[in-house]
C-alpha cells in the first residue's frame, strides 16, 4: 500500500475515534520550536510543571516528552522528559524527525528570526520564517490524526493605512515589515491547513513581550524591554524611539499562559479564523519610567538613566506597528488579561532579579 493511502486510513480511524470519544489514551509528546529561546524555554518549564495537555482523545493526557528544537541551547536539560534537538528550522528532515509520527503530539511553533534581522536579511527571513514554518506545518500534516499546532504570530502583521486604534482581529493585515509579512503568511497557512483538516491550528498574535532578561537583541522592539531592564539593573538605557511612542505590551508570564490556554480552547470555538490577538497594555516610555521609579522607591533600588538616542530606522519600523490592540476575542475564549504593568515589572524582578 502506498504510504499516502496508509496515512489516509489511519487518519480516518483517528477522526472516527474522535467522533465516538473512544480514542485510546496516549502519553503526550510536545514539540517546541525555538525551544532554546526565552519564551520557548519558559513554555517548556511551565508544561513540565503542568504535566498534561488536552490530547487527541479530547481529554487531559500526561506529557511524557518535550522535544525542544533550536539552533543552540545555553544550558543542558535537567528533566528526563526533555529532549534538546540542535538544528535549523529551515531543514525539513530535522523538523520531521523532531515531530515524528506519534499521533499523540502537539506542536508550539515559536522559532523565528526577529524583526530587525528580517529587515536586513530578506532571504534568510524567507528561509527561516516561511520555509521553516512550512516545514513545521508539513510535519504536522504528516502526523496521523489532527494534531494541535499553536503558532506564535505578532502584531507586526498589522501596518500601513489599514491600521486602527485599537486594532482588532478584524483589522486587515497589511504588514509594512518583512518580519510582519512572514508572520501574516504563516497565519493564513495555519487557517488553510486547519480548514483542510491537515491539523488543528491556532495562531497567537503576540504584542511586544516584556521584560526579557539578558542583553538587547536585533528586534526592533528590543527597546521595550530595555527601558525597564537596563535602569532596573542600574545601567543606562539608550532609547531609540520617542518618549511618547505608544506600543502594545504584555508580560512574558501572561504570554506563556496564553499559548497554553489557546492550545486548550475547544476546536469548535475557533471557527474559521484561527488567529487570536492577545490583549495588551498601551505603554509609552514615559509610563515605563514612571512605573520603574515607583518600584525602585519601594525596593530601594538605584535606577540607571534612560537616555534619548533617537534611531530613525527603528522609529520608522515602529511607526508601522499598532499603538493599541483589542484582545476582546481572546478574553472571550478564556485567555488571560495581563496584570498591571507594575506587577509585570515585579514578576521580572522575582524571576530574574537584579544582576
């Protein structure tokens, strides 16, 4: 029998089992692309603590393995349930090997080049973000049954003259950056692969995530974390955008909770548009400075300064991003609202402290 025919028979049996609620219970395998990064590693840890996700049976099933795929890992895994796979998301064989053929699998696709890199390296952006995304989606398609796939998209899908205040899930996607273009295309792919029954996809359209630890990176939104992180560390923040620049932001803990919650949303509630915009705070550098000053007073911290270092290239990218988003649809589906901005800063200090 040809392999495609065998897969079709297995898929039909899986779908019949879904309908009769008689699908055998399997321990779950979770695949996280970008699993060595900040959000990917945080997500993996949270899933280990949780211990279960909704599986093909429609019931909560135990997580037996978490496969983390990334180009590099900064520290070895310590939990026997975690397998680190070093490889390139744009390499089809690597992605297919990481996903495997087990029907009891769910995929969180977080791997991506960041915005600033995409503007400077167009061909690499297509290779990693588009070809890599298709590799993940095709690997999910090859799995018997209909695995759940959660894709980390971005508010950079919005842009140009179509933008609203606030943008909603019904705002037209007209990205004005290469990064946003790749995210928008992947959102459409998730919708169509889901429509055709290849997998059960969901896209989480992320606002800018704060506060990321470590050093500034090539993302055009890197300043958003830097204006909190550097002063709290007693260091100077070089601010490349205007002090009154509004930008949608949420906390990293909330993003992790949202990715898991979106995975758990019953399929029927998602309907034909699988891209869900996460709620966010409307933040300016002025507001950020006020919040960290309050936190510093309460904790006896000496803040480093925020110094204006205007960068027309960065400002030009940010000018084409939303100033606010409406996350009402996400909230209606049971996804969390971010806590107050001050609490997000306190969570960062609790988790990562002051160097």
